[in-house]
C-alpha cells in the first residue's frame, strides 16, 4: 500500500487568495458588516434545526406520532440556513472555488479573474434569480398559498421570500468583494487607511 505525504499548510498557502488580501473600503465594510451580522445571528438556525430534528425523531419513535408541519418546518429551516449562509461564505471567502488553475497565478491576475467573474457571471446570475423570484413570491402571497399536505404549514410565501432576501444579501457580498478587488487593482475606491494590503 502506497503512502502519501501531503503538506496541507503548503496546499492552503498555494490557494490562499482570501478577502483579506484585498484592501477594505468604506462601502465594502458597510456591505460586509450587514452580511456578517445577519450571517452570524442566522447561524442560530442550525441549533434550532438540530433540536427540531431530535424532537421529530423522538416523537416518531418514542411517542409513535409525528406532525407534518414540524417536518416541513425542518425543511424550511434548512433552506433558510443554507441560503443565508451563501452570502456569509462570500464575505469570508470560504465558498467553493476551482483553484487548480488559480494557484499558479499572481495575486493581480487572480484579482482580474475575480473582478470579471463577479461582473460578468455572478451579479447577472443574482439579478436573473431576483427577476424571476419576485413574481414567484408575489403569486404565492396573492393566492395565500399553503402546504399541499394536510396539517402542513400555512403562508408558503414566507419561505419563498427567503430567495429574495438571500440573493439580495449575495449581491451585497459580491459588491463588497468587487469594490475590494477594484480598489486593489486601480486604487479606486480609495482603500481605508487601516486596510490590510
């Protein structure tokens, strides 16, 4: 059996292009602050979700009963937690990337790729989702959509509106990142004096 020696520190260093490599700006700090605040406090959803899952399991196997509304609430909480976590991951640069090519590029080249990726792909994608999600949520609200399951949750528009909220937060996170990269590449907007560069 072959033995492999993997230097994880070296790998992490090779792909490190964290947000801290780019200077902070006043507007990026504002946007990141909003996303960070909501991300930190929405992480409590995972604790509540875990308790809800344990409660559902206990009710099913110990008491021999279950409630459809609680099971649906479990799915909805997972969706909310996941959707809100996306923008938080963007701000902290902890989202999944393909670093195979980027690891051998200079920081400046990676910054250009990131700037173009945000402007050409990410922001238009978020705009596309928001454009089509708005009527989706609006219709759900207008018809008073409820769960199709007997005993399910009412007000289905609430969970659907999380799409609008989450993608708006992702736009804020992406704009913050865009401004930081732009500041790194061009000096505009002006970096904060206490910025790490």
